[in-house]
C-alpha cells in the first residue's frame, strides 16, 4: 500500500492507490469504478478486437455504449492479449506496481494463464486480489459459468420477484453484479486497512466474492422464515408479504407514488393525512399481523385516496405528515429533479458519440464524504487510449517492446 493512504486531508481518500482491473461486463468493472471515483489510479486491461463487450451493450449509435462510459469512468484503457506470452508478461509488470487486482473470470482462468494469486503475490507481496465469480473459488459449483442473472435465480431473488401469476421477474438492472462489486470493494478495503494498521500476512491476500452470495445476503430472513414458520415466500408483485401498507399507488393524473406506511406511527400519520381518522384510531391495526390481515381493505382505501388527487398533491400532503413517499420516476424525471441536481448526482460530460462531441448527463458519485468527495474526472475511455502510456511508464517497456506486445499501438 502506498504511503498516501496515511496522509490526512487527501482531497480524494484513495489517492496513491493503484488498481489493476482484469475483468469485463459489470461486476469487476463496477468494483474498480468505485476505487476510481475516490482517486485510485485504475488500469483496465481489455482484449484486442473490441475490448470489453460492455462497449457494445445497449447502444443504438456510435462505437461505445453509455453503459461502458458510465462503468469505465476514471479508468485507463490498456489493450493486451492475455492469451499471449507478451501480454501476460506485461500484466505481471503492471501488477507488480499495483495495490489491488480485481478480476471476474471463471475460477482457474488466471491460474491457467500463469497469473494466479501465488504468482502475483510472489511479484508483489502486498497485493490484494479481489476475485468475483458466479459461485466462488471453492465448492462443487465453482467451475460453473455464472452471470448476474443466474446468480439472482440461484440466490432466490428471482423466485420472489414479479407478479404471482407470471414467470419470475427481475430488476431492470444488474443487481447481482453490482452487489458483488460492492462486497469486493469492502473486502479489499478491509485487508488494506489491516495493512495500514501494521498487520502483516503471509501468502496471497484474497477476497472471494460469489455473485449468488451477494444477492442471497440481501434477502433478509428468507431461509430463517422457512425454518421458523414454514413460510416459503412467493411472488407478490410490488408488495412485501406481511408489510402493510407499502407499495405503488396510482394517482388521479395517471402518475404513480410509492408509499411506505408500514410502521405503527407512520401508519397512523398516513391514515390521518388521508382523512381516515377511523382507521388511525383503530388500535387493532397497530400490529403488522393485523394490518397484513386487512391488506386488501387498507390498500383499497389508499388507492381511492391517491386516485382522487394528483401526484404533486399526494406528495405534498404526505411530506407534511411525515410519511415516506416518492414518485415513480423515469429517466427524464431524474435528470431534471432539483434534488438530484443539488446533490451533484447528475453530472454533464462531453462525449463523442457520432464523430461529434455531445453533452451527456451521467450519474454522480456515491457516497458523499464531506471534504473528500469523489469525482468523475473522465467518463469511460476509448479502447486502448492509455496503452502506450501505461506500458511505457508503469511496465517500463521500450518502444520496440510495446510494439511487439501490442502491434496496434501507434508509436
């Protein structure tokens, strides 16, 4: 670990940390992005002939998707072929200068290439390795291919997501991958914190994150409820079983609001805001079980109330009453909302899409650390944009060596 981590008052908390990203798609890139957001130098290795396949996802024009521009922000793109001796040797030279390596290949792939934890730790005893895979580095399923979709299914999330009379649904974002990325960063920072405190280890320092385990950890008491009560949770649409009232309700102007009135005190405030003093005063409703038994009645009352008002009116009344509620926003609503803008969660950057620069709005940085806020210094780079720089300055290769390692690099 570099000494900069111990300097108080850094503008960015992770300045001086260098991260090597050996991954593609979402899980490892999301983890590496978090390091980059807070000042770490992130070097992303991409394969020749197209780079990370994420560059082509959800793209209708141009050569690089906005999804890649988002996940690739604050990173340096280096093109190397890890299937060649030259590419692997260059990666070793880079890894020897890094604090963290993040990868999401199938278990055994790095070892096959001679880039496993034992090899990299011998080159750099202080290195921390974050390994993200579908089922983890051990266990009977470790060799299975795993994407976020299969992980969410295996973990139980998809079984309880969606409407009860339809096939299993999904969140319209890669939750399994991003949650795994978060756990990978947390694990890496824990090991780095130990080192900063003077704890020394022998052998590889590895964070082993399975996509399914990250998702499973979010499902609260799914299995304990089964053992304790014989409860097998089913798909319940936008509602949570036994958590009443909560969910999405249609307003009179055709817009939706999500209301969380499922604690005793909030439930009473919600009923009073609706003018339902009778329900607010009904002491028999001050338990989750009782409200669950009258779910249809309560949701009907709320729907009737929201349906007679506009979304803005509903939000104003619930805000005044201290009832958690929020509009069901689409992308245009988010991009223009004053609170998002005030919190710097919408940031505009110039991006070349079709040969011409355009102003594109991107998500900001989370979390907020007053005085040490992360920042988007640049959005995802063009493929191989930093290859020559990194191979020259970090790997120490001469121009002819760079040409042999990657003939496509213009010198």
